[in-house]
C-alpha cells in the first residue's frame, strides 16, 4: 500500500486525503500541528488545528484565514482519510496528527515534549503503524531536569539579582516558552515584564483560558521600568540591544535546551543559562517512540541520522524523513526563517525617541 504521507516541494502531503501537514508553502488545505513559524505559514486556503490552539494560530496567520478546529480525540473524515488530533505537550494547542486509511495508521508528532507544562495539555501516547517523530534533541547528552527544579533555579537567580539591584532578563521564545516560564516562576519576588512579542502571545493564551500571573507591558516612551527588581521575559533577539537600557543594570539568562552545552552559552555571552526546552529530551524521544508501538519510525528535524541509526541498531525499522522544520534553533544560529510574512514584533509602539524599538524576533520562535 502507498504511504499515507510523502515529502513534496510544498511539505508533508497526504495524497489520499489531498491535504498537507505543516506545509512550508501556501497550499489549499493545511493541518497545523502548532503555531510556531516553521510549522504554521500564513496564506494557506484552509487550516485545521486542535481547538485549544485556535486563537494562537489565529494570531499567527491572521484574522482573514479560514481556520477549522477539532477537539482533541474527535475524528474528521477528509476525502476518506480519518483524521484526529492528540495533545503533543509542546505549546498551547500543539497536536499530533493521527491519520487512518485502508487499515493503516500514521501519527505525525510535530514538536512535542513529555515534561509537565501548566500552559498546555500533556503529551498523549497514540498507537500507530508508522510514527513520524521530531529529533531536535536526539542525542544522549540531552536530558532535562524536573521542571520544578528549573523553576527554583530561576527564582533563586531572580532573587539574587533583585537583592543586588540588577534586573533579571530571561530570554525565551515568544510563543510557548515565555508563557510556560511566566507560569512557573514565583511572582512574589518582583514584577514580571513582557516584551511586545511575548505579550501578543500572552493575550492569546489568556483568551484561550490559560491562567498566567500579572505581566506588565512596556508602555511607549518609557525611560525606566522595573529597574533592579523585575523579571523581564523577552525573545532572544533583544540580547545586546538598546531596548534593554530602560531596565538599568541587567543579568541576562537564556532558557533553552541548548544551554546543556556550556560553550553555546559562553559564545553568546549570556550571564546564565537554564536548560529548559519545549522539545522531548533524548529519553523522552525513546519513550514516545516505544509508546507508539509503531512497526516503522520516520525521523525528522534534528539529529535525524544519529537517532535513526540508534533505532536501527535496536532492531527498529527506522528511516530519515527529510523536512524543512527547524525545531529549537540554537541561540547562536543565524535567523532561520525569512519567509514568514506576518509582523509580530510589536515594535511600532516602542519606536520613540525615548525607548529603543523592540528588536524584531521574526523567525526566532521556531521552538
Ligand atoms: Zn515548535
């Protein structure tokens, strides 16, 4: 029987159902696993996403885009292919796509993680014949600590900075990581301030029913704000920019799975690195692959060759599926995505003689 998905110039295509999953070009019909820039492009004819991710996707692809939503676990037939969406635990509304046709079932994970995250539904194992998995952190060195331990580390760093009169700047992707961190830290330490790109997604999260602590936005023409006390959550692109000047003396930390490697932190000159990712770590990838009970595993974006070889050595029928997804871009990588047309930096209202504009974080939120 023909495969249910093939890689075409426009993306992962299901010929039987005549639709794409996370296409990287504009196509008539797209199923979207989640709203990060490398998975959700604007300009498609029609979108389908998981219901909890509707408002987040809307904020990415625009008000005019026709978006259908499906509740987790409900089934929709598209040209005879049974489609259902299941939580991926990556960001709000992130879904694995399950396809069933002619007695064969495929699951496409998109990005996923197994750690607890109060801002989205937890990853749900879905059994299938063919499992298409990401592999962003598919090397044994990548192992995450308990999220509670990381939150305590961040709180201790913030408290120590505050006691020394320094503002804490925490760099994190604007969609998902920023909200997850805001929900995890202790707001009694001081005020939390969000960059414009972060606040846009904070609004979408709140409108979707996710509870977050109070987060202040930076008003136009602000000369000074939160200095010495606040936790500022901002996308990585603000590192080294004049936008940080209003916060006085700062300590700048990066929150990323890549912080596992000390060299990465040192090269970029971060004062501190927190190892926290919205992707599965190496044991998490193996756990999810085993839980799928798939007889065939296709490995995409990340350490594809290494993970595929390792699975093959363990007797799994595994192969690389080449896609253009970026996963969690290393913080010292060049901006990956130049095609994403929508503006989301919120810089306009910051561009005053008093406050430096918020740098454009476009293309840096593939995580
Ligand atoms: Zn993602």
